[in-house]
């Protein structure tokens, strides 16, 4: 009986942590689809304008590639040490 309660508490804690970590991401994506220039969730109409601007940013691809190279180097160094 005690093992079942402990397992239920562990699952409840796991689900709570997942919701706690993913909720800001869900809200941010929702707000990014809003046609308004202020922070509000879309109501009936969505806008892709932020994602359209993302494709037109100068140097974005170079920055992403540099970040990936740095991450790969840091990972390799940490695996060696």
C-alpha cells in the first residue's frame, strides 16, 4: 500500500515538473502567433510575422552555425576530461 502511494506521488511530481518547465514555452509560442504588437494570446486570428522576420535576419544562419560549433567543441572537451 505504501509503495503504491509513493509511486503515485512520484508520478504526480514528475507530471508537475514537466508542466512547470513546458508552460512558459507554450505561452511564448502562443504569444508569438498573436497579430498584436503587445503581449497577448491570439483570439481567432494568428500571425506568422515574427517567423517571417526570422528568415530575413542578416547573419542568423552564421550565428546558429557558430553556436553549434561551440556546442560541439564544448561537448568534445567535456567528454575528454
